[in-house]
């Protein structure tokens, strides 16, 4: 009997010890899980933690692991931001923190995002942003909810890529109903693929992140999209952080010396002052300091397949690479229904600044690419690809990349307004 009692006592002691040990371990695990590392504003980790408060997010990593993207299906399938150096690295995209808790905006809910998809045209006789017959003024301008606030559906997701889709029903300024579907694949690049793409061996002194977006537009309706009915186009916009010294570079080609007014549009929101936009025969240099609202664009026949920017304060060279089609028709996005609908630009750049009442969304700047007009029969599709690359580190290496792909040195860019 005493033997049985001693056995039971030992068993109780053992079970109690196990329970106490497990409790201690669980307490330690809970403490670790609840403790968040504190990241500085401006870092990728800071933006990741902020955005996790509003969305589950999709985190894509390069095979090497240091290059990362934050993608959100909830927030319109956009790339919010990226980094070349992990959580402690610089966060390249502009995130509009104040928009997440504020009331819905009647015109545009600008959550930010360094790569987001809109559909065009914004203005003109086929506009998607104004109701039929309305005056094209700011009070009447409204971004369709389908790509302003509504979530997208995730179809396929891996460690390095994600594919999302969104079905939409829209009505353009002509009164044409448009049933369509958009598919969007985002894939982060490996270091080796970036090296091959740029033909330069990026050494350890250069940090890079790159990704490609493949955007497919499908006519899901029963009628073709024609010059009479109107049609949409794909519009990819990259919202980036500005500094006082950031400059956008838009390469152009104009071997026949065509009058500049037929090469570029510089008066979307009024003519750009001469001290904010300068040019030579092959480039436009546009201040991206977030202090004066303005937008420029280049016609498809004069567009090179790249646009870039340089931020000398943070040592960041950014390139967006796309596929302009010189002989295709592009939709005019100006807020004027009287203008010809097929005289639009293939590439754009925007600098944010105060509105007339002194309010301001940003500051930030944008580099943008546009697809041709989607003349599609039912079930036909149009594809528009854009890749984004950020480079930081050794200035000599960045200078080589700038010269090869933008056709100018970093000194040319920084001295453009001196």
C-alpha cells in the first residue's frame, strides 16, 4: 500500500513539474510573440508593421531574401512598398498613413503605393472618372470604386510571386457600359535576373530590388470596344517619396526635331514653370520635390522604354521599364471632352504640391506608364508590363546604370537645375 502511495506521489510531483515547465515555456513564447521590434520611420519594417494593422498583406521575397515587397489584395492589388535590405532597409514606396483611419474620400482614396493599377482614360470623351454630361471639373471627378477601394481576389501565390484578379462593370463618359476583368501578376526579381537585365555585375557595394508586373485587361462584354463606343487602357502609377533634391528623368527621342509641343504635354494642370522643367534634345528633367503640383507626358512616337528618378540625399536610383508602342493609339487623359480621344501620352510623371486652398495629399511624386487604347472584341485581351528597380550604394556603379539606361550621369541629373 505504501508502495502504491509513493508511486502516486511521485506521479503527481512529475505531472506538476511538467505542467510548470510547460507553463513557463508558453509564457516565454507568448512574451516573445507579443514583443515587436521597433523600426525607425522610413524603414521597410516600420511600414510593414503599420500596414499589418489594416491588412494581412502578401510579403514577397527574392530568392536571396533581402529584397522584399509588400503586396495587398485588399487595397486594390497594389505593391505598397519595397526594400533592398530587409526590414531595416529603406522603404521606397510612399504610404499615406493618414488615409487609413480617415473618412472615405469622395474623389480618390489615396492610400499610397509604389505600384498601383488604375484604368484610363481619366478625362476626354471616353473618361471613366466623370459621369456622362458632367463638366470635367474637380468637384465632379471620382475614381471608380472598382479600382479605388474594392479588394481583389488572389488566384495564385508563391514565395516570389502573386497573381490577383478583379472583375469590373464601368460606364464611360460616352455612356458605354464596359464589362471587363483585370489580371495582375507581380513577381520579385532575383539578383541574378537583375544583373542579366542590366548587363552589369552588381557588386556587394550595390543593393537592388526589382519586380515585374504583368497586367492583363479582358473584354468580358458582348460588344467590341471601338472608336465610337470608347474603351479603357491600363495605367500603372508608382508613388514614391520625394526630397528637395529628387529629380525625374524622362528620356525622349526626336531625331527629326519635331516641334516640342508635339513631343510632350506639359500643361495637364497648367504650364510647368521653366525653373521646374528643363530639357535637352534627349531628356526632360522634372523637379520632384513635392512643392508644386504638375504633370508631364510624352507621346508614344517619342517615348523610350524607361523613365527614372534620382534622389541624391538618400542615394537612390529608380527605374521603371515598360513597352511603349510607337504606332499604337493612346487615349488622351486631359480633362477636356472636346479634344481628340487618341492623342494621349505613353509615359507620365507627376509632382505633388499644394492645391489652391493650401491642402495637399502628399508630398510624393509619381512615375507612370500607360498601355495603348484597348480596341478589344469580346474575350480578347491586352497586356501591359512594367518593371520597377531601385538601386542604392556605390555611386560609381549607380552612375554606370544611369548612363546606360537613362543616357545621363548622376551629375547631369543633380546639376540639371543649377
